[in-house]
C-alpha cells in the first residue's frame, strides 16, 4: 500500500493547481483520483515511482478527457479523466512490452492496416 504522505502530498499539489483559471478543474480532479487509485493499488513501488506514475497517469487523463467526452457516451470531463488515468498505465505497459518483442515489420504492418 502507498505511503499516505506521498499520495496526500501529490493530491494536494495537483488540487491546488486546479484553482488556476485556465485549468479544467473537473478533468484534473478526475485524473488525480484515477492516478491516486493506481498509486495505492500498485505494490512494491518506492516513493519516486509512485509520484512518477501518478504524474504520468494524471497528465494522460487530463489531456485525453476532452477527446474521450467528444467521441464516447461519457459527457463529463471528470469521469472521462478518471477512467482514462486509471486504465492508461496498464495499456501503455502492454504496448511497450509488445513493441519490445515485435519486429519492425510487425510494427509497420499495423500502420498499413495488416495483422500484427
């Protein structure tokens, strides 16, 4: 389980950023909550790795929230950011593992519309 101070400090910092006028507070709140869930769910991570994962998941969730609400049935930025930031690290890890083992021709076939 995550150290409470690491998760709390990161959440407090990102929540304070949401007070800025050009920040979408709903999307940021959803992204932070999803990232906090990931940080507390993962075991055997040190404080640096937890903060890195939280910042990465928060950034992906915040940036992709408008795109998700535009193209799916989700209508609120907070829910879209929460789901995206929760799922993004797991999907990215699987993609990186596949890219490490794939040949260049397999990767190029994906962009051409073929099978991997």
